[in-house]
């Protein structure tokens, strides 16, 4: 796992370095005390969250890169690097409705201190090998990172691809 995590961290960091000027913040989506133990459900929750962003129009011009980690308690959680500010209230409301969590405890939204170092920031998170260890009993993890949305620059060229291949577990 350590070899795989460091390779994934390097690939994710290199990818994000190409778009470092686009990212402004980070969102963390955390599960409540009760959480799924299979990746298919976890990814359905992320997709439901993405669909809520799509319905608000946020994904028409903005994007996010997500990566999955596991907390010490075994719960999966997501970090999202976002290309535009998102209100904590809308994130917390959507995620708590999807997961049955508490709005106050299940999300965090913060500005990136230095967008120029977004690749290093992602490598730091993606390189936490202890948080990539799949908990016993967890099944069908799937991908550990991916992209969603599309941001268009002034020349009409997509800046963050809609779909990116990533490492599978």
C-alpha cells in the first residue's frame, strides 16, 4: 500500500500542478457515526453531492478534484479541491441530507493558503499512507481520486478535464 500511495500522490500532485492557478479552496466531507462500509455506496453519496452542485449551476463553470481517505475510526471521508468558493452552509446542508449526518459536524470549507502549491498540498494528503489503508470489512473501494466539472478559461479551452483516469485499488 505504501508504494501505491506514494505513486498515487505523485500522479495526483503532478496533475494538479498543471491547474494550480484554478484552485481556491478545499472542502472536507465527513460521515457521521454511522457510515457505509462499501465503496459503491460511498461513491453514490459523492455522486449525489455532485448532482446537487450540478442542479445549482455551480458545475457549469467550476470543478473539483476529489480524493478519498479513511479516518482512524474506519469512516471514509473526502477532500475536494475546488475552483470556486462554495458556501459552507450549502455544502453542509447537502452532505448531511445525503448521509444523515449533522450539518455542524460533517463538513469543512476552507481557503487554500497558497494556490501555487496546490500540487504539494494534494501530495501531502494523498501521501498519508495510514489513511489509505482500507479498513477490515470495507469492500469495493474503487478509485481513490477523480475530477468532476469543467471550468472554461477565456479562450473556451477546458482547464480541468471532466473525466480523469486514476489508480484503482
